[in-house]
């Protein structure tokens, strides 16, 4: 699966102390969690 992350997303993640590698790892193998309005989320 190819994961594309917008520059703005990386900027905001950096402000929160998260790296691109951490984002990719979470999206690839994180646990599904419930989200509002039928959206998908990972933790």
C-alpha cells in the first residue's frame, strides 16, 4: 500500500512531535478505532 502524506500534514505532525515514519507505521499496522460520521481512524 502506498501512503501519500500532504506537506501540511507533516508540518502539523511535526508540531505535535510525530515523525513521518510514525505516521506510516500507525496507518500500516495501527488498531482501528471508532470515529464520528463513519470516518476511519487508527491508534
